[in-house]
């Protein structure tokens, strides 16, 4: 085993506990595919006070997941009562997709305040005639065909929110029955796929990470009093910028307007400590049409001429040149203008393990960051997924216990302790973190002791803002490898032909360099030692 040790310092102050996601779904091997291929029969006619809403639209990309066994499937999406989109709205119907109607029975749609263990107790439940539904795929595109159903008994959404679901029973062993659940792709870490399979889970509902598995391709027909122009804005938090420079801040906007036209321009004012400036207009290079979906839009903020902290409010005054009638028209936050720009080492902590079959994706994800951002990437791969050293030679259970409140599944990662994301495809999230200027600079000088058994670290910390900080040291190793079984990585990607995988994952597919069920790799950025948090 060859290793090269590297020492660095972290600024952390968090709390939490550790659990692992035990259940996993299988995804159909074909990747999410082409848009706009859906064959549609007669649609439900809607009025101008009705809108279809879901985590994706009718023409969005979809894929298929399942448990590779027949039985009764219940799936649901949750509509939060706190979301202004649903306030005082009524659900009039549901839109869903079926990959096949063969072997399908007991099809029901329903709405209920709770995810009940007995669907007969749902607030609204409606059985459907399978012969009147359409199902099927075009070739190997596992997106299903659309069905729209009006509820016989509409459901009014309360502050408690509602769960809306589709249930059916499958029989047969062909592909549509193996992967019967049609899903939208999402990267939102807050969304969940709620699923029950009575043969697999008994009567219990299971909660899956939608960022990994997708969100059910279900839409609801909402009815309510919609304003002609209504665009909401979320607060943007805290951003930093150098003296006299400008920075871009991404603000999620939600369109609740009655109009169906694309949003092409946003007019806004920037208020500083409550004082407003002149109106400015952004002509969007890519207009957005999504109804009831938070859509990110970039705004510019200009820094002060000196080191300062100011409350900022970006007020959306007009949309497409017309007055914005939304209740929440402003995005609030704090702009920190910093007199000094420290070098930014972006910390990426990944939960991984050799017995995790999807963790080769994290191995590639971390390597990609190292290649794309060699001067800024600070990686820590924490092998806490396995049960012990007998399964994983790099098993490390004593890392900061606060981290496991953020990372509870593998392979996931957190960038500067932000909410967890999948550890593959982190480049955009990393770039956003890198664009933020740090308030604190750390200079570290680490050397071995004379006997080579200790690392002696000297650290200088300079900060531009007051606060409570704690300092921790983590020892990581590069170039770790071995030949015994507890050095072998499980490889779930070996189930797929390499040509069905993205270019940088082909090495783990059938016919690839590492296309076997277990593989020997060389591991970098592996956590092998750390200190307790030291108050500063």
C-alpha cells in the first residue's frame, strides 16, 4: 500500500446523527430520453382558473424505476400546505403515465391528508377502468403514455397539505412490469419519492431520495383564483463580493400567473437598508414557462466602495412589462462587501464505502472535481458506509459526528456543509460555491515529526467578520490500494453495458476497464485521521 498524506484545516460548527438509507430501487437501463414523443388521446378541457401542476410538465423527460417484482404498488407525491401555490386551491383531477396496461389491475387514484396504510381510508379514492386507460412505450423509451382523470369528488387543500397518489397491481415478468413507475428526473434534495410495495414493504410507506430515484410523474389539476400576473421570489440569504465589484445572485422565482405566455423579462429595484434604487430590467435569454415551479434567475448586486455589510432587497416590480401582483414580490438577503479576497479552498465531504454498489459514481465524481478545479478542490472521502474494517480497509467511523445529519446515504456529498447532493455530477454546485468569497483565510504549515509518527501543524487564521468558529484538522491520504477482499469496491454499474452509461462511467460498465461486480481501485482523499473541534 502506497500513500501520500495531506493535512488541511476546516471551520465547522454543526450537530446531527447518522442513519443509512437501506432500501434501493432499480432504474431501467436506458437513460432518460427524448422529449415531446408522447402520444395523447383526448385531453381534459380546462378553464382559465385551472392549471396543471406537477414536479415536471407533460413534455418533460421521464424514466422508469421499480423493484423487479410483481405486486401492489402505491406511489404518491406530497403537496405542502405551506407552499403558496396550493393556498385556497382545489384539486380537480390527476394526470399520470403508464408503461403498459397488460397485466395491470386494481388501478386507483386518490388524495389524502395522510399516507394511509389502508387506501379505503383515503379522503378521496377513485377506481379506474383499465380498458379506458392508455399505456405503452415507444421503442425502448420508458416514459409511458399520458392519462388524465377528473376526480368525482374534488379535494380542497388545507394548511396540512395533501398526498396525491396512483396505485395499481402488476402481474407478468416483462419490462413494463419490472419498471412500472414512471418518474421525472430531479436534483432537488428536499423532494421525496413515497412508495409502497405490499410484497416488499408490507403495509409501510417508504421514503426514497428523489434526487437519486426520481419523483413520480404525477400532475394535479388545480383550480383557484389566479391573478393575471403573479411572480413570487425566495430570499437569497447572504452573498459576498469584493470592494467595488459586482456579483451574481441566483434567486428562485415562482410563476403563479393566470397567463400562459412565457416570462421574457423581469423588472426590479434593489433596495439597500430599506432605501430603493432605480428600476432595472432583465431580458431573459431563456424565457421560462413553468407554472408553480421555482425557476432560478440571476441578478447582479454591486459591492460597496469599502468593507461593509448591508441588507439588500430585490423587489420584482414588473413581469413582461406588466405590474407584479404577487404578495411576496421581494427577495431579501445580506450583501457582504469584503476588503480582502482570500484564496478559496472549497471543502467537499463525501460519504462512501466499498460495499456500496453505487459508490463508483462518487469515486468518479470526486476525481472529476479534482481535475476541473485542481487549485480549489479540498476533498474528504469518508468510508463510513460499511460496517467495519473487515468489509472496508479504509473504514473510518470517527469522523465529525455532526456531518451525518447532512449525509445519511451513499454516495452523497456536501459542499461546504450545504444540503447533500449526489456525489456524481457536482461540478455546477462546486462552481457556485467557489464563486462565494470566504470571510476567513487559513494558512496551514504541516510537517512530520522527527520520528515520522506525528504531524505537527501550525495554523494562522485571519477573518474579516466576527463570529464563533471552531478549528478542526483532518488527515487524508492519496494513492491507497490493496489486493485483499476488503480493498475491493462493489460495482453496481457492472449490470449495464458500458455504452448505456455516460462517458466518464463507461469504465465501470460491462466491457469497461472495471466492468466487474467487484473491482480494485486506487483511492484518493481518504480520511484516515482527525482532531476534535478546537474553539477559537
